[in-house]
C-alpha cells in the first residue's frame, strides 16, 4: 500500500513539474528520485509517464513526437497538455542545440531541423 501511495505521489509530482510549472525545464533530478524510478515497474499509466519523462530528459524532439503520436490518449487521461509539453520540448531542443555549438552563431537550417519546422 505504501508503494501505491508513493507511486501516486510520484506521478502527481511529475505531472505537476511537466505542466503546472511553466518555467521549469530541468527534469533530470526527477529521474533520480526513487519514487519516480519505481514508476517504471508500476501500472501502465505510471510506466507511460516514466517513459515520457525519460523521453523529455534523454531524447530529442523527434522522439517526443513519436512518443506523443503513439500515446495520444494518455495525455488527456493523466491531465497533461500535449501542446504545452511540445512547447517545452522545443525550447529544450533549441537550448541543447545552442549549447552544443562551438560556433558563435546558429544557422536557420540547424534551428529549423532541431525544431522540426520548415
């Protein structure tokens, strides 16, 4: 029973961090929390939420888009805004791109590619 309560609290914390905190973009620390790690072995929604968090932290915009396409109903079911998350993931992609460049400028082509826009 304690694990179920811990799992529900972890799910709530992750959902709140992803959508209810518009200025929060640093999610790595959530992946290291034991209660959040436990979501990977919990029920289907918890596993999907963990996979979403891991995708946002470890992957790129393309991976997020694939995840979102494969789990459309999940977002509404757990109260997440897919559009808001897409905005955050795009900003994270842009920041990652800027951080990875050793040049003093970014080309529009690189930005468009990272953000999946033409």
